[in-house]
């Protein structure tokens, strides 16, 4: 086995795919840009959904990248050897081009020929079939052939396992392009570790039913951190060169040695820095709340480790140094990342004080405690009081409790809460499905008009720092030290509405990124675009009102937008202002 650094592994992957005719595309933001159906991009395929459904991609029909991903579902799992909330997923896609044989050949060749994995330790799994789709016998035959070409006689039931839908079917949360998949495994000390997944997308899941997609796409994904763990022969992802410098810093700051807490801090501060770099600030709802939860969880574990001073800044400095080369947004947002983390840390220290007051109220005059109303969970969820600390406090106050019963009721309250959040996120997805609809398309175009108007009225320092669209409103973050005056707001609204009334055409043209950069005035996040980009022009091409690089979709004429109104302006810290606006 070659000991490869994670940057080398990523490079080898992208080169391997380039050799096989793939265009390397940049990682998208962690915050889904045109699709609010999930809070964060959780798989490499997510930003590519429109193309997997049929829209032509400027990069062609063979694409590959390393996409930063975040899986909120794994937050509670963090602390073991392999789970992380944020990670990079190596991915390659065939958009109605090659299919199973070439896909699996590319995958196996990457692991064996490029990373030097031992073919004897590799095995695979395929879909065994159900009422929606037949058994994937084709992949079984392909695997037999690929193994046999490398001198191995592979048998079904041994090296090739047939597994049910739970294991070998992949679809994005809530539906979309999907199909049976084939996973590749590597054996480490008797355990099989999944190292990659080829999804064969031939179906479309919509309203809980499957229909043929009319295309044969391939979606491969493999976690870079797991590959690094295997290549570097270390027992956990935290000891790979991805995380080691951060882990060492956390260990150095800690008084106690609790492996799980060290890992949680490493993971959560890294995830927080990545999220902030993509334009999110801590808050009370949705992705802002997830960011807050990650930061607070890290701080609580900091306390368990005996870290008394503010520490998130010091850890985040290492995170930024560590990943800036591949995620330049970390470096360009260095100060805001550090300040936002520290502010949140100070606020949370204050909250912990309030939590203690709540604790006093809850347990005053109590002799025996059963946790019948899930009080410990409320202290945890609202005030960030870990159950363990609550139990210690109870003991020190001489309150009787049956630990098992208290824990059971805590668990029950937690599950009720999870059920509520699941229901909430289902609702969110339903809302998101309307996104491809007309209304959010209108908001997309309105955002371009707003940005151009801000640029004209407030000044040339304006660019899009972040944007979010729902079917209810648009939201735009932009750099400006002062809040806009009432007069400026009025001027901006008037300018947008004027363009709407002028019935301006909206057209796009594909061009080289370099050519595009010469035309557009406020291109932010330059590094996220591929080599060929779409430039949307609003107004006459000779003297356009707005020109922006954007993936779309947009309305064809501004007359379809209705009346534009700014409903809110907020300060989101570090010289960034936020505007929310509606179309009436
Ligand atoms: N989308 C699949 C996954 O996340 C393969 O990339 O596993």
C-alpha cells in the first residue's frame, strides 16, 4: 500500500477521471444554490440534479469533482473512528453516456491501479431486486469479469454480495433521479469498509413512485477521508493528514484526555468554519441553527476537557490553514469565521449561566426526580446542559434519582423531538419541490435585478456574498459597513421595479470563464465556476442592466416578476448586510 496524502489521493482521482475523458468541475457551495429541498449539500450528485434530469451541462456528459458535503444525520455519530459531519466526496458522473461496465471498471482501476489497494481485499455488493426494480444481474456479471481479469474467481455470496434496497439502492432525500447501486468494500482487520458507491440512475422517484428516467446515468461517490485512512494505515479518520494538525491543537488545549470529545471538537469546528465560509451565520432556524448547534456542542465538549478560556478561534485558525489551499473561501473569510465563532462562544458562555438559573428553578425543593416530562432534555436542548452534568448536579444537591429511569425518559423526550424535526424537514422538502416552479424562478431573476440596483445605488463594492430563495421570498447578503438608509432602500426598490416595468428580455450565453469575468461586474465566489459558464443578461445586450454568471433558471422577461418590495434589512455581522424581499 502506498502511503498517500489526502491531497495526492484527490489529485490521483481527478487525473484518473480526466484520463477517462471527464471534465473536472469545481465543488459547489455547501449551501444548495437553486434547490432548498435540503439544508446542506449532502452528496456530490446533489448540485448536479438538473443535469441528471436532462439539462445539458456546459462541461459535457462526463464530469468529476471533489465536492464538500455535510450530513446532519451524522452529528450524533461523530466521535467514532469514521463519522464526520463534513467531508469531501470524490465523484464522477456519466450523464446518459457510459454505463455499468465502464463505471465499475473506472472505480476498480482507481482503487487498485492508482491507490495501490490489494485486489484480494476488495469485494462488492449489488442490488438483489424488489417489486420496483429487478435484480442487477448485469453488475454481477461485470464484477465477475473485472475480478477475473485480475486473476480472481469471484463468487456470488462471497466476494459479490446481493443485498436489498436498504443497502443497494440510492436516491436523494425526498426523491429525484435514482436507481440500484453497487458498492465497493475494502477489508480491514476482518471488517468491510465501504469505499465507494456507483449508482446506476435509471429511475425517477416522484410522489413516492418510480418511473423510468429515460436515461442511463452513473453517479459515483467515495469519501476522501476514508480513503486517506486506508492509505495512511491509521485507525481513524482523525489521524489522517486531513485532521491530525487540528486534533493535535485540541489535545494541546485540553486538560483531560477524552478521545470522543477531542474528535467532536475537531469535527464540529471544522464543519462550522466550512459552513460560515459558505455564507451562513449562527441563528435560530434551519441551517443557521445547525451551525449554532455544532459550535455549542464543540464548546460543551471543550468544558468536559477542562478548557476554560475561549478556544474556538485557536482551533479554527488551524482549520483555515489546513484547508485554504483547496477551499479559498476559508482564507478570504478568515476574519469573519474567527469573529463569528468567538461571538457565538461568548454568547454560549452566557447561555450556560442562564441554564444554571433554569436548573435552580427546575430542581428547587425537589427530593426525588423522575424526569417524567423530559426536563433533562429541555435543559440540554434549550440551555445546552449535557445530561451528564445535570446528573452530577442532582447528586451534589442530594436529590434522589434512578439513573436508568432518568436516562430512559431523556431518550423518550429526545425521540419525540427527533420525530418533530423529521416532520419539519419533510415539510421543508415539500416546500422545496415547488422550487423548480415558476415562483422561485421569478425570485432568481429578481435577485439579479436587486444586485445590479444595489451596485448602481450603493456602490461598486457590492457583490453577492450569499443568496437563498424560497417560494416565499428572496434573501441576499452583501458587504456593506452601514445599513442602507430608508432613502437608499426606496431607490433600490424603484430601480428594480422600473426594470420590471420596462419588460426587459432575459437571455443567457455560454462562454469561457475568462471571457465572462471580463464582462460581469460583481462576480463573487469566482472559484466555484467551471471553465465554461452561463452569463445571464437582463436588458439589451448592448447596454444591459445586469450581467451575471449564474446557472439559472430565470424568467424570459422581467415583466413576469410582479411588484418588488424589500421587507427586511438585517445586520449579519462582520460588515455583511442582508436583505429580504418579496414579489407581490
Ligand atoms: N450519491 C451516492 C452516495 O452519496 C454516490 O455518489 O453515496
